[in-house]
C-alpha cells in the first residue's frame, strides 16, 4: 500500500510528515493533543505526552507524544512553529492512515510535506482542511462553478472532491446516502425533490424504493454528474437512466421558486420529501428563512425534509447550531441523527429530518 502527497509517494508501512503553519492554540496544551487522538484514533491508546527540554536553555522545549497499537504507531514531535509525525505500520496500514488523517484534521496545519526515508524532502503542499490527505489524482478540472477532483485513496477507494472538500468515497458512500435518504423517506413517499446530489448516490438510493414514482434532482453543475458517470458507475447505479428521474441543471434556490409556482398553479403535484444535499455551510438567517419558505411551498401538507447538517466536531459547533435554529424556526418534529462517515476523516456527521405543518 502506498501514500501520495502531491508528486511524492511513500510506502504506507513507514513514512514521515512535516507540518507547519498550524494554529498555535491547537498545540498549546498536551491535553488538547490527547483529546484529538482520543477522538480519532483507531490504532490504540495514546501514551503520556512529555516535554523534552532542549540542551540550549534559550530554545523552547519539544512537545512529544505517541500512540501505538496492534496495527502500528505514531510519534508526534512539536518544536517551535513546526512539527513532525513519524508513522509506522506493522500490520494493516489502513487504521494507521485513518488515524493520521483524522488527527491532522483536528490540528489543521497550514502545509504538509511527505518525508520518505532515504530520499530528499519533498515540496510543501497546502493542507486540504476538509479533504483526505493521501490522494493520487486521476482527474482535476475547473467547471463553470467549482473545482472538481477525482482521486484514489489507499483506504477509502475512489473519491470525489468539490473545491477540495470530500463528497463521496466508494468505500462508504452507501452509508452516507442511506443515512440522508432514510432520515426522511417513508413507505408513503411517492414524489421526491433532491437539492444538489450531483454524485447521484442519493438519487440511486431514493429510486431503490419501488413506491417512489418521481424524483426531481436539481443540480447546478452538469460536469459533476458527468464525472460521476465516468468515474463512479457503481454509485450512479443507472439512476440517471431511470424513467422516474428528472435532472434539472439549475441553481437550487432559484428552481425552488419555479417548482413552487407550478404547484400553486396546479400544473404539478407537491412533493412528499425534499432532500437537502447541498453544502453544509450555513446560510445567513435571511437566506435560510427564504430557503425554508421555498421548500415548504413545494411540499405536500404532511411533507418532510431531510438535511445533511455537517460535522459534529467542536470546531463546527456554531455551524451546526445555525442549522438547528433554522430548521426549528420553520418545521416541526425536528430530529437529528449521527453517523460516522470514515472517509470524512472519522467525523460524526449530523443528519436531520422534519415535517411541515403547525407546531
């Protein structure tokens, strides 16, 4: 098994990382490092962190610590404004790599560099704060709307990225899609509107229910759907060819107004379920209120919404609270569910469902 960062490649069994540009607060106290490892480690138990004084008393002490288990070990050493992470795997490298990526997500370095034993140091690369680190790129392109990337990961398989953020990985896409769809789908659901969802995994999952008669997916970027059809045929699963599915390439916010006008004029029936699979970044209150109003305008009297709300990590607490507040202002019976998506770097991901109607 190999790992890749930029043009550098190393064996997953033994390599090092140099880190710089991280937030000093993230490493100010050993307890914070231990908590970060506790949150994400699938290797073993963290060992006590120690401060090693430098021989030159004028230099700051080195902060060092390690985590080890039956699969391998990590040794983290911070010295000044930089740090190193030595990685060794003597069993399956997969759990070790998962721990490394999840740990770095919590540290948020500015740049990383792969260190290969016996080779000159590689070039510094910007750290992808919301994406996997060890990726070998297959395709990278700029569409009219965003950067689209497809890469291979040694643990998570083939992955899709939009603007550097992980969208799906073949190893656990079914987990994500099912969690979002079944947060709102019922046995009586016949008509569904998906906002976003260009990888088509959610579309495939909805169409797997035989009672569903119609699905309208509103995706702004046709190149995302094309990339999914080229590189993720098992995710698409023929959904784009299903007679019950209609893909509208438009801005979701604007197209909701079109659908609402059609329903108000009696030109089409209302939807039983709206699935929000757009960015997890919260909208401003005014935009969120307007979006919720447009969603309710296309829902049947007992219609439901299903939403992916993003990460439950402490760093995203305000973002999650904004989603909670918005849903509770406009819907009733708001419920939240947690699912850990490994390719999202071991983050607990929040899904929500709610209903229209009076409180």
